[in-house]
């Protein structure tokens, strides 16, 4: 079913403004449960953001300390969020580089999610930076700290966001009815995809490389010279698990936009995603086991942190992996979804370990970092805001629904 | 010598004594045997330190930080860390050789982790060895995560926060003065000089008093060498130093990754393009 | 994959996890940790001469626990007695040492057998299974402190035994294979009894236990004053003897010389006059110096060294600074005592040129007897000023009123009280040199000021010499520290006013370590 798109070429700026104003009106019910919960949080978050900019990062805004300089804004919003956005580069690889048309129906939603994730999590970085007014410094050359992993990560973030924008831009052009521009943008897609995968490899692993110099501060069960590799591999199945999770929700919420055929093929897609996850997780699991054996950390297993490690590795990597395998074999969509959720939990725990759980694990409980309510609210506000933007775009642009006729003909 | 010369000389002599501040005689660039630049450093001999904390006071004075209360010993009951308003602290340790006082501050590593971590080069390693912070910092705090000694401290409670740590009195150094702590120490537990000379002096103290020192200069090779080097009468682990830092300079833990970047940046696009082209031909 | 296979894989995973979990856990719950409540420390039964390589960890035997538990039954439960009723402290009673196996069986039969019996009779008993005795322990050094028979203890024995030396001291007659007594050859048991266990000559441990404990027990039985018969009684920290106790101890008589000139025929330097009699009172026992035999040192340590003396030559035997039994070594340790350490800590080198002749004079000259330094009142007012105003750093610090003469008097006093110091501090210049270092001390002229060598400002070119303020503080404070004087406050030296007003100190106290 076609939603509203520009039925005629927008020829003038005035037409454009009329179109935009009409698009700005809300579509669908206003007082859904989700809206009722998320709207106040977004509003509160906005106020708290202003408060944070005025007050600084100290208590009561955050619980960051000299011992724990990074909290959930870096640990969850940036590190976990970016891992979850990894579905974009994996799926664009499969669809555009390998040419597997099977996943085409979900590719635009995934790319959109990736793009929005990076935009909003760049915002989270902006909030977390103590001297945020200087945040353009690494971009403009004041100065280029090329020796720093974070410099690399920052630039790759920026370039990747642009690449995702280019990959998604055909949908915007379709929405605005810009035929010629759409053609140009579509030709850029493969280049943007290749660029994006290259950038993703480096910044996904780069997020891991950030903590390489905190050698003795990270518990030996987690610290290894292969952290970047582990981060990269885990981003594959983290991103895909997020695609599965978010896809499940989107399919229900936006089901009227999706046509019959695509509803049917969705099962195939899900199983296919499950397969990729399972393979990646088997690889990741064995890499982790190798690292463990190589490090000879047997005696550390029988400690509280050892149990935590086993929970993460066995309970939230191996077990979901096996469930994925079983789900794929039996084409059991529920198994696949359950596995995806367990995997996501595992990724969250894994990233948070590197930031403030296994990081300085030896600090007693009373001096450890726990997020303040303000940090949590702002985090939630960012996530909800992203969902709102996603919903706004999906309801207007051809993301889950069919592209307009003229676009499909090309 | 004519009258003018004579007066000049006397004047300088009196002026020098009257000055009170101790001037580093004309060397703001130490020369090594090859005529190149050498690092400066500070030798901390913990067998001399009497725990008077004049160094803490002098540091606070020199950098407009809140003055510490050093009038009594009660501060020694708990171990203190440096903070954003206290760039150096003296801690007391009970050991088999009695009470030992140890001054702790940024070690001004030869290859600092914080300098490698900083994406805007706000943390700079000067050629004279000082590691200093600059205001183009974005406040990302990666330097805090990376430092093996946990020295950079962040002003969380300020909306215009700075990273604070000892800067070996870079500003005083430009004026030819000694670091404030070195100048204030009444027993010369702190000695400033070319790092190579200080290592020689440290080793000769060990050699001449083998029973008074542990035969190791901490900071000689730890994390690739630091500008603050320490002597001790007891094993360093007993006076608050980590023994497991290794001799690898910390930036080398990221070079493995950084060196992979050009390879990925060149090879990935080629491989991906190749795969795509190879597969496409088949489908057509 | 079907359901069964999946379940199987999950079960394998759980089993693997449990395996590793218990493997590690087991290590914590081993008997080693249970043994933490041990009261006394054990004797380790290893008999390595018989057993050679042990298959299981050596058994830690708590002897005192057994003596307490078997107090009523007495030592005869475990130990045989000879025809005189003296206990033979060998275990087990019936010890079959033909083979490893038989020795092991002897231990097992006796120990476990007894434990089983007592358990059957309902009494408190010990272990019966392998793992309860053969427990892994880290670092099983003997904990029992060696017993030293010092002069005081020896005298107690002399008194108790009416000076019957033959009761303890003996030589061994090789032909008749028995101990004999020869007057004038008494020496330390350890001169002969110094081998390891199981050798031809009993180890000191065996010999001492056999003789000492049996004798003590006999005396106990006969109601006479006796020494201890349990482990703790001898194997504890030697009590610090009081002066009155030591004063009562007479000089041990073994025909030793009072004064002797130590020399060697082939030596080129003159002999060293040695007052053996006065040195006796500085030692705990003869063994302090006569560590192997009571003969004189050059018997085993000739000029060129010999195998008997472990190749340690004469010069080293007398001069090695690190040894507790060489002359120089003992003197060095005396110099590190608080009264001396103030100056001597910074005087490097035990043997410096010129000092050789102080000892190697060749004869006992009268004027080398106890020498004391002259008192200062008469002779040196201009040499040792009463008070020195150290005001050269007046700008920053309040001038220090240094009581120079009081310091000199005190040091003279300390030196005069000590015989060793008297001998070496022949000239008062020696005392001055304690502080006025790196400079010749001449009689008629005062030594240079500190500031003449130690510059006010820091010198990057000479890192060795402290600048003036540090020189004062290091010299003064370190001396006070080394001499263990009471803690100095800054204001003890720097008058009542605050030092350096810009750095307000408020009576900052410098605690001496």
C-alpha cells in the first residue's frame, strides 16, 4: 500500500515548504503507550541536557570519578550502540557486495537505523565530552592527533555517518520526488557500501583498541591483545541481533506498510540472519576460548569475576549460539528471536565490562560507578528520540514500504 | 677588568644571592654526548624524604591551587591520591625499615600513554621531557583511561573542566627556574637535572651504599622509562609502586592496531570490489 | 540438528563447566586450609636418606600436641629406653630400617596403629587416612630456633653439675668406639656433632636431644633443679639476659690467654695486640668467634688459606667486613649502633689507609691502653666555638643557633665511654671529622665553613653535592635519625619564629624513623 509521497515534482522552494509542512503532521494515533512513556522522558532529557551543559559532568549529573572516567554514555550509548548498529555494514555487504537479493526488503530500514544510531550516538559523545565546545578540534586540525586510536575512531564515525547517509539518500530522493538526483545517488551506493564496510571494520575494532592502554586496569580474563578483533567479530552478530529484534517490532508496528510477499519472505530473512549470527558466534566463542587458554587464566575462573566471565561467555554467547543453530535448523522463529535478545544482553554486558565493570574490578563496591538517574534518563531520551525520528521517517519515506513506481522502473 | 665590568659582576653576584629564587644556570637545553637534546628529570630519593610536605605546599603556591594544610601528620593516616587540585602528594608507608615517605605525581614518561591517547594533541611531550596539557582538549578523558599511573585528573565539578596534573613546572622552566617542589625540598630528596645524569647519580648512590638501597632505579625502564625516577630502601611494591608495569612503552599497546589501519584501508575496498565484480559476472 | 543432539551438546557444555569449577574449587578446600588452626608448628618427617624421593608430601608431626595428649602415659609410649632408663629419642620404637618399605611400615604401624587403638577406646585421636597426614605444605623449613648455650646457660650447668665437665664434654675414641673424657679439650658440641642426620657421628640435633633431655628428665625425677624437657622450653627466643645475671657469670676457664699478639710467621705486617680477656665479655659464647674449634684462628686459616678453613685465608678471616666473626666485621656492626652511627654511617669503607697501623702495632704499648679524649674546657675555645649562628640563608630562614660546643662535648663523652672508640679515636680530630667531612682537620686552624663547599644554589653540573640548605638538613637530621634521638621539630633549630613566612609551616614536626 503506498503511503504519501510527492505525487509531482517539487519545482519550487514554496512547493517544498508546503510539502514539508504537510509531512510534519503526525501520522497515526498520538496517545499510544509508547508515546505516553517516551514523550515525557524525551522532554525531561532535553532539560537535563541543558542542565548538564551548564553544570558540567560532576555529581549530581553523573557519577563519573577519577577512577571511572567513562560511564554509560560511553559504555552503553557509544560502545554498545555502535556495536548494535553493525547490522548496517554486514547487511550492505551481503546485499550489495555479494548481491543476495533475499535481504533487500530490510536493507533500507537497517541502513536508516545505522545512520540514525551514529548521528544520535555522536550526540552522546558530544554530551560526554567535558569540553564539548572543542569537539570540532580533531576535525578542523586543532590538532590532528594521529597517534591516537580515538582520532581514528572519531574520523571514521564522521565519514561512516556520511556514507550511511549516501546509502540512504535514494529513499530521501524518492520521498521528495527528485528523479535525476535519485539516479545519481543510487549509482553511488556500491561505493558508499564498500567505503562503509572498510570504515566499520576499523572503528568497530577501534572502539576496542581504545582500552588497550588500560592494561592492568582491565581484569585479565577480558584484557587481551586481540580486543580489537573480538570487538569486530562481535559487532557482526550484535548488529544482526539488533536487526532481528528491531525488525520484529517494526514488522508489527508498520505491518500495514509491508505487502504480502515481503511478509512471507521475512521468515526466510530471519532464518538467514540467524545463520550468519550462529557462524559468527561460533567463531567468536572459539577465539575467546583460544585467548583464555593462551593466557593460562585457569585459576581466575573460580573467583567472582570468573563466574561473571563464564556467565557472559557461556550463558550469553555459547548458549544463544546454540539456540540460533537450533532455531535455524528447525526454522523456529521464536528461538531465533530469543537468541537475539540473549545475544544483545551479552553484548551490553561485554561492552560495559570494558568500561566500568571489569575495568578496575578491584575497586570496592562503595567506590564503584553506578549511573545516576540523570545519566539514565538522558540515555533513554536519546534512544527514544532516535526511535521517534525513525518512526517519522518510516512513516513518510519508502523504507519499509515500496519505492514509488518511477524508482522501481529504474 | 674595568670599573663597569667590576660593578656588573658584583651586581650580578649580589643580585643572584638577593634573588632568592634559584636559577638554572643558562642551560635550558641539556646536551647529550652527541650534541642532541636530552630529557630532564627528577630523582626522588625516598631514603632522604622526611615527610615535611613542603613540596605539596610549593606546588600549590606555584600553580594557584588551594594550599594544603601540612601542619600535622594526621594526613598520613590514609593513602592519598593526587586530585584535580593537588598535583602531588606525599604518602607514608610502614615498612620493615620504618616509615618511608614517597612523593607521588605524574611520572612524565618518556613515551606517555596520555600523549598517544590524545586525539587533539592536548597532551604534549615537550622535548625537554615535560608532559603538559593544553586547552584545545575536548575532555574525552581517554588519557585518564590510558595512564598506567592514573595521574590525569578531571575537573568534574566545573562546566569548563580542565585536566589537571603535574607539568614539571613547565611555566617556571621557561623562566629558567627549578620545579617548585625541587626548590622547596630541604633535604634534596628531589634533584632536578638531565635524566641521564640523574640515572648516573642514582646508580652511584646504590653502588656506594649497597645496603641502604634496593638495587633498582624505578622509572629507569618501567613503561619505557620515566622522567621521575625513584630510589628506595625497600622493595618498591611496599611503597606504593606497581611492579607489573613492564618495560614496554604504553603507546606500543595500540601500535599493533594502528599499523593495521592502512592495510585495511587499502585492502578492504579492493577485496570487496573484487568480490562484487566476480559475483556479478556470474549472475549476468 | 534434532532435539536430542542439541540437548546432548548442552549437557556436555554444562559438564565441562562443572569440571573446571570443581577443579579449581577443590584446591581451596584441601586439607591445607583446614590445617590453619594448628597451634604449634610441626616437625617434618621426611627421612630422605632412607626414602630418597618421596612419593607423598612429608608428614608434619605435631610433637607438642602428642606430649600434651600423652602426658600421663609419658614418653615411653613412643620412645624406647636403654638399660639406664634413658630414653632413646628415635621413632618409631621398633624401627625397621632394612628397606624403604619396612621403614614406612614401621611408621604406619606405630602411628596409625596407636591412633586406631585410641579411637577404639573412645579417646581423642589423630589421623588414620593417607591424606590427613601427607598434606601438601609450602616451604617446610624447620621452624624451631636453634638453641645456643651462651655463657649464662653454660654457667648454670656448671653450677648444677658441680663443674663436672665430663658429664657433657667428651672426645671419641675410634678404636674403642666409645666416648672418653680428656681434661683441657672441652669445647662446643657442634665442633664434632655437625653433620646431617644419619651420618656416622650423630647430628647435633640427635646428640643434643639424647643428652640434654634425658639428663633434664633425670634431674626432674630426682627432684633437683632441671631444665625443660619439652620443645618450647629450649626452642624459644633466647631471653634477654639482665645485667645482674651476666655480672654473676664468671669467666669460663679453658686455659685461654689474657692478652696475646696475633701474628703469623710469614706475615709481613706487625702483629696485632689482642686483649682476649676483655673481648670475652663482648660475646654470647666462645662460638661467636671460635665458630668451628677452640683453637686459634690461624690453625685453620693460615696466611694462604687451607682446605680445613674452607680456603678462607688469614686476611679475610680477620678482616672481612660482612662476617660476624671477623674482627673488622664485629667492629663494623658495633659502629652501626645508634651511638656511633651518627658519624660512622657516612664514613665509607671499613679499612681505610692509615688505620692499619692502629691495630698492627706489634706490641702492647702502655699508651695504647684505654685512651680518652681530652676534655675541651681548657684547650679549644677557639677551635670549638660555643655557638655558631648559621645565618647564611637568613633571607629565607630564621638563623639557627647551633650549639656547637655542646655537640662536641657530647660526642667526646660518648666516645670516652666506649673502649672500642677509645682505641680508634686516638686524636680529637677523629671526632671533628665526623661532621667536617672531605676536609683535613688541622690542629691550629678551624675547618672550612659548610658554605665554602656547598653552594647556596643548585648546581646542575654536580648532582652529587647537595646545595647548602640540603647539606645542613641532611647532615643534621640524618645524624639525629641514626643516633635515634627524639624527634626534631623544625622550630627546635629554627627558633620560635616561623620559617619562611610564605610557606607557613606552623611547627611542622619531623619524626625520626
